[in-house]
C-alpha cells in the first residue's frame, strides 16, 4: 500500500500542546519568540515571521510516532515516514563548507541504516547566505560542502529542497528533512533549467535539488523554493511585483508538470520568504489577491541569489 502523505498545516497553538496530539511527526516554531520545547520533534526555525503572532507548522501522520536523538541529530518516525533534523555551529566545524559537509555526512550515515531512507524533501537555513563575492559567497561554500558530504546519498536522484538565509546566529546551520520507506517521483519545471545543470557562473558546485517531489501515493506535491528564474537566469531585478508574478507562473508550470490543476487552495500551505521587511505588506497583499484562501506563512529570509527579493515553497495536495 502506498503511504498517505503527512498532513502539513499551520495552526495558532503552543508547540507543547501540538506535540501531545496523536500522530505528530514534527512541529516548527518560527523566530526568537517561539517557545523552546525539549522534544526531538521540535525545531525552532531561525526565521522571523511577519505576523505578530506566528503560527506553528505541524506535520502529522497516521499511527503512533517514535522519536529519539543521536548526538546533534534528532528524529521521529511513524507510518513509514521519517523526520530528521540537525543543527551545527560553524565555529566548531571550520566554516560553512566544512559544516555542511559534516551535516550531510551524518544525515547520510543515519539514513543508510533505515528502511525509511528515501529522502523526499529538505530544508537548509544558514546565516548571511549572500555574504562574500563570487566563489567566496557563503551559499556557494554551502553548496560545495553539501555536495562533498552527500556522497552517494542521492544516487536515486535529488530531493526537493529549499535553502534560505536566516537573520539569526550567523554561525547556525539548520537542516531538516522528510523521508519515507517508499520513493517519490521527481518533477522538473519546463520553464527552468534543472538546478544541477546550472552553468559555472553560479559557483563551482551547482545546487543539488529537484524542483518538486510527488509523494509516493501521488496525493501531494512537495514544492522546492521557487523564485523568478527563467531558464537559469534571474529576472526582473529590483521589481518586486514582476518577481512575484514570475514566481507564481513558475509554480503554476510546476503544478502542470505534476499533472495537477494549476492553482492552490485552502489545503495547500505555502511559505513566502521575503528579503526586505519593507516589502512584506505588498507581498501579503499579493498573496491575498492571487492566492485567496491559501494558508500563507510570511517569513523574513534572504534568497540564495542576492538579486532575488522573494521565494515561495510549500505543498499542494491532490
């Protein structure tokens, strides 16, 4: 039997309360004001919400959930699904490339011994993502380290993924993932060059992710961070409205490639990452007009290319 997709929702609730609910695989709080909870299933993401009272993000599965920790790595599993998270301090491991390498090596070793080892979706959050010029940019160092650490981790193909710069502790690298005991189905966008085929101008090591992943039962699409990129080129520099329109066009093309109706609904939670706080009101207005009724979490984060002002990822349920 194919695994039913985890239910991903945003909710106004205390993390500790949500963690007590049956089937809770993971809970995410956002920003420095989020309550800290001593539970392997909880992550306080280093991104501030533009909402005064930020919701939590909740992942739930059918059946009982078991959890634990191995050093810096935390995990939970249930109904064939696996959540895994790791947080490392770059000061302890030699900078962004070495830290990314170590994180991916540890994730690889952990998953290699499990049945639920098919990685479908990953999130990467690092500080000062655009600091440095050319190949010295921190994001490019991260890509180098990730590729070095993953080895044959993704021999069956890259997962969907997001990489965003947080404004918290410069040295904190946060990575978490969703895996399953059954593989998913990778989806690419016909409007964009596949990320691993990007030319040399974007760094020594191209990004390693699929544009989206259909989950095993084809009942949900996990959507990677999507921005105003056509082919491999960033478009509409300094034009927020045009970047939002282009990003939505890319999302709709991605849904079409997955065989889904090209629209989002009340069961399709999205995150919108906004580079400049002054743009948040316009982005929120765009979401209300173009994505009516869609659950949206608006977060302050830096996009992996400094000319891009906004990025969107999330879920589309069939």
